[in-house]
C-alpha cells in the first residue's frame, strides 16, 4: 500500500518502495550501522549495499501512519541499545518530516555483526 497525503488540491501518493528507501537511508545514517540485512541465509546475515536499502525494511502502511521493521547489521564494538534508540529517533523524524505520515512503530531487528577487516601485511 502506498503512503497517501491528501492536500487541498488533490492527493500525493508515495510508492511503498520510496518510503522503504527513505527509511533505509535514515537508518544507515546512524553511526554503528554497518548496513541493512535482507534476512538470514544459511544462518549468515546477508549484507546489502546502498542500492538495496529497501530490502531490509518491512512496512505496514495504513491511512496516514506506518509501522516499520528494520533488519540491520551493526558494527562490532558498538552499543546496540544506543544504536537502536538513535535509529528509531532518526527514522521517525525523517518519515514524519519528509513523507508527512506518522511512524507509529520503529522496530529494530539486529541480524548480524560486522567485524573489521584485518589488513594483510607482508
């Protein structure tokens, strides 16, 4: 279902994919978020790049509100509760400001941990 805003001169319909992409971008702006997760494949979280931000986002849109589930990968060593709070706050602000609908829920599902790559020195 698309997000719909009724204005004085008509309606503005925002495709669900657009809402999901905006939400994914807002989530990945938070420090400590390594990326979005497309789900668990053989027990390993599949990390998705910026092109697939909407794949780690599940939306339930009704009238002028949305419930959001985010599937993320966090960087190793970060405080997950703090990251989750920052994501919820940023996503809620962006959705309500950019799209004009109320975010009733922003649920965070941590699907994996990103470990720093060790540099190979000879």
